[in-house]
C-alpha cells in the first residue's frame, strides 16, 4: 500500500486548485494585453470613464462665475449648453471654434494711420510756391498776349522770336503764350498740376536755352541776357512736379497731390523732352557755345 503525500488542503476537504494553464491552450503572459490586470483581485481598470456631472458627483445646480457676477443665480439645466456654445440647431457664430469672442478693436489700434496725416505747414508752403511760380508765368503770359504791364503784346512777341532766330515765329509765339498763361493759371488753381508744371517747365527751359546761346560763355548771372531767373523758375517748376500741389488745391483728391511717384517722374522727363524737341524744331544750334567742354 502506497502512502500519499501529506497535503493539508486535501486533508481539509478543499478542492484541488485548477492548473494555471489548461492543456491545449497557448501560453500567455499578462503583458500580452496592457489593459489586462495581473492581479485579478486588484481594481478593475476597464470600468467606463465618467463623462457627465452626475457620474462625477457634481451638483448641476451650482451657478457659474459669470452668473454670480451678473446677479443671475438661476440654476442651469443639466441638458443646457455650456456658455459660449450654441444650442443644437442654432446658427453657429463666426467664431464657433473659439470659446472666447474676439476682443473689440480699440480706436488707437483699429485706426489705419496714413503717412501723410500730419503734414504740418507743408500744404501751405506748396500753395505759396504755386502762387509765386504760377503768378510769375501769368504775368509774363499777359505781357505777351495783351501788352499789359508794359509788355510787347502778340505782335511784339512774334517779332522778338523772329529776330531771335526762331523759325515759324507764329507757332513759337502760340506755344509760348499757351505755356506761360495757361500753365500759370492751372498752377495757381492746383488743377492738372503735373501737366501744368510740365508746360511752364518746357517753356522756361527753351527760354533758358535761347538766352544762354545769345552770348558765348556761361550766362548764370544777374543781367538782362542772363539765365539766373530762368534757372530758378525751372527748378521751382520741377519741384512742384515732384512734390505735388498739396491738399490746398483742386487736385487734392488725386494721388499726385500728396503722394506723387512714378507718374510725376514721367511728367518731369516728358517736359524736358518736349523742351529739347521744340528747341531743335523751331530754333536749333548749340546754346552752350563757349562753356567748357560743350564749346
């Protein structure tokens, strides 16, 4: 008779424990599934995560901070949407994906500042410049057209151009009077300023070439046949083209009035080209005779 081993569990009448692995099943490790518990007696981590205030044990009747600040302590229903979230079926605002509406734009940050907002006395200075330059050309234009202010008049202007070596004195006189009188009036008004200043610039450049070529040598001096006044007027006309007439003009709503750019440069180049073309057509010759390398 064989003696059985002394097993206290069997002796107490308890059932034998099941083997850890049944025959025919693959060997598994607790690490095969991260959510599987190694200790079956431990907490169950597969329990569903609480998603509502009721599951979390919160009181849905507690007012929010916004309600407390506004004095409205009406309890919020459990199925009411959160503040800032549109109700089901309602049209979502433009910031539906933001919980905080956009901040209002302050006047300082929202106002677009223009670079010419603070011009000081610039427009007043441009007005004074236009009055002086335009008034000077109006004065000389009236002298040539009507004979006012001890001027030569129309006939005297033709004779002056013919004796000065200009071909087709009638055409030359017409160009001269229209450029001086018409351009001067438009300059004073500040109307069509690039064209007006270009017209007086072309006229005064031809006058400069004419007086400079009368006597050999450089004639920049204060004399009857000198070009000092013509040089100053030509420079002032070019400045008006490049700066614009300013806001105190009829061109105040035009781009060239306060912010001239490429169009004004083109007007300046066109005026110089017109003066050179008129000189070559109606007079010709080298006006810089006796002036250094240009002799």
